[in-house]
């Protein structure tokens, strides 16, 4: 008879252990980005393809992306709305090296949002020391939606200033 309570206890523990970590969507986006920059032999995977977009990003983000995608940065082969960015949003670049020293931290933010910070070195394959040692910094706004953590916005930091991918998409949607 002790087996049943013990089995229930292990079941509950494993259920809590399997609960989504707040950094999971960020880790997946960074893994896709890291894989993209690690080799030129494989096909580029877009973080805004239908599957990752629907699973990893909030309704607000998806809506802004859908509107911005009506103004693609380049022509698509099938005349469907394309990617509104002409560059990799995570690295803010069209060129780069394999990503190195990727670090992820999280901290509570305002209104139940979690700020997940990611830093990485992107230019480690260049000769110039100041460029080679430069560190990119991103902040992901993570909210809970449908009982799971999702990315609500992405902020890139440059020269001490943070931008907003949501605001960029809104500008693209307005034709700016």
C-alpha cells in the first residue's frame, strides 16, 4: 500500500520538474541563432517561421510581426508576405562569426514580466581585438500566456540604448 503514495509523490515531483522554465523560449531562439551562425552548410532557420513564432512569442508580438510581414524587406518567391527584416534580428547583422560565450540570466521585471538577458561574442573570427572581444547584449521580455512563458519583445542594446523589435515592426507596418 505504500507504493501508491510513493508513486504519486514521484509523479508530482516529475510534473513540477517538467514545468517550463521562464528562459526556455529564449534558449530555443538562441539555439536556432547559434546553429545558423555555426555553419554555412545547412539551411538557415528563421526564428519567425510559423512554428517557432506560434510557440515562442506572445499574441502581441505575433500580431505586430504579421502586420510588418506585409512589407517584406525583399521579394518572396511565392508572393506571400515575407520577412520584414533584411538581417538577423538577434545578431543585428547580415554577417558574422559563430557565436561564442553565450550567457543567459533572468531577473523579475515590471508587471509580472521577466527580463531575460543574453550576452554573446559574435565577431570572434575577425583579427581586430576591439571588435573580436565586443559583446552583444539582448533583453527579452518574457510573459506568461496560456500558462507558458513566451517572448513579448526583444531589446538590443547598443551604446547604452535599448531598442524594441515590437516598435521596429510597428514602424515597418506603417511603411516607415
